């Protein structure tokens, strides 16, 4: 049980008296208290976090398994009121050896942040030389710990202790000079949404405010996390690393591929991301009905043709487009958009759909009961058909040269 994370049941984001008391509690008996979180992408475990508290120190290990095994070790020292006094982290391979080109060592020579009431001092080694940077930050700012549920718990506690609807994070790396803001939305007495970059992750809390479950189904990563008992993180990391070396790792969340066809005199390509099923229900669930879907993963799917073509009876002039899917229980639609880059001129991400830029919405034929299960979203040309299959269903549409 980690006392710094004790929270009263949520009735508002104002600070209840018990929250203030809980944040100041330091265990009288100095002995290690361990717990963990397991985070999954579908049926595959993508990350675990082990947390061990002894007195006013917290040692954590985050082992990531996607696309390959990596380990982040961190150490937090707390003040008497539960705020952070110092933070340190190091990055490692799954076998325990230092990660290449990364400052190393928790409580040794790694990246370190010292927190004052209104500032932080960050220290690390670059090219063999010590580097230190000092920045003003609001009181209660927390270290940003990649993939950490503990950091979210502490953020919720800090926000509620301050009667706020957000908390501040500062990165351990030199890339971030100013703290970022994480917004909170109260959902119910035991549920909070954390909003970052417009994406909402829901967290279910126990009566003390510790996270029981995290639901990222409304984000692009789709990760689901649950609280767990004690885990031997180092042994798990070594086991995962051995599987990676044997070619049995989880692999990347989404691969990239390009479907190609020559149609008459037209050369057509469709570049897209290929997420995996990973034991999940796809159509109407992971790919929701009645919502424009990103047609894969990561960057928006890019369709290019050097001559005019006909897709399902609609003329698509020569050029470049992004492709989207609007699945429904009735007639589903292939959406061709003229928007291919964002406001910075970089290739459009899969969250950047703009309905005002639609060139066409083309009806698709539904395919169901496919003979073989497609583990990854698969787009391909077959004769005069453009096919998009996933799991045991999908869609098709005729494509021809004009």
C-alpha cells in the first residue's frame, strides 16, 4: 500500500480533509510495500510497472514489451507532505545492461531532478560532461514518467490536494524546459478521465484513490491496464528479452504496408498502417460503427494515382488523397479526402480527418465469413477489386482506369 497515493472517494476535485491527511502520512514501520500494474494491448501484455515503497522513497520499474523489451528504472524521494523532493531515472535493455546512448543509473549517474517549492534543477551527463538546468515551475509539479500509472495516481492526488482540475509534469530530459499540463475530468465518485493532447483515458479508482483499471480505448493506443499483485520485473524483462532474441516477441503495434496495382495505364498505390487483432473484437467494437475510422493506424492512409481512375462508379482524378472508412451496420463508405498534410505541411496523421475536405464517399460491398482470419488489417488489390479485410470480415469495391 503506497500511502502517498491515498485519496478519499471523489465527490469533487476540491481537496477533502482526508486527502490532505493522506498525502502527509509516512509509514511508521519502514518496510517495503510492493504492488504492480499490467498493461495490455488486446490479448498481449505490452507493459508492466512494479512499485516498491520503503519509508519516503519509491522505487519503480517500467518494463515495456512493444515492439521490443526496454526497461525504465526510477527512484522518487518524497517530502513529509507527500510532494516530490527528487527524482532519478535510468534506461536499460531487457537483460539489465544499459541502453545505448542513454544516461544511466538510478541513484548513481542517471538523469536527476531536484524539486524546490517553485523550481526544479535537472542534472545529467552529456558527452562525458555534467549538465545542469534550472527552471521555474509551479508548486506540486511532478516528474513525467513514461508509461507510469504511479505518475497518474500522484497527478490525481496532487490536483485534488490543490483543489484543481489539472496537474503539471516536467520531463526528466533536456527537451522540455516548461512543464506540461494534464487535465482531469470528474466522471463519477470513483472514476476520473485524464486528458492529454485531446485524448481521454479513463481510470477507475478504489476507495483510497489508487488506480484499479485504466481504459485507453478512446485513445489511439487502445491500452488497458489493471492493478496486480507483486511482479518480479527484472525476471520478466529478461524472459521477454530472450523471447525477442528468439524471434518470438510481441512485435510492433502496427506495421506499414503499401498495396499496389496497375489499372489500364494508371499506377495506383495505397500506403496504410496495419494494426493487429490481438484477440479483440474488430467490427463494431475496435472499429466502431457510424464513426469515420482512420483506415489502419498511425499516419493517415495515402492513396496516389498518376491517372484518373474510377472507384465504385466515382471518378477520382490523378493526384494524392487520404483514405478513411465509415463502417455501418448497413452500407459502409470509403471516404476519399483531398487533405493529405496538416497545417505544418507534414503528412496527415490518422486523427486529422476533416469532413470539409471530402472528395467522395463511395459505397462498399460487405464481405463476411472469410475463410481465413486476417490477424492484421489487410488492404490489397485482387483483379478489379480493392479489398480491405480484417479478422473474418471486411469490404471491397471495384476500381478501374478511366
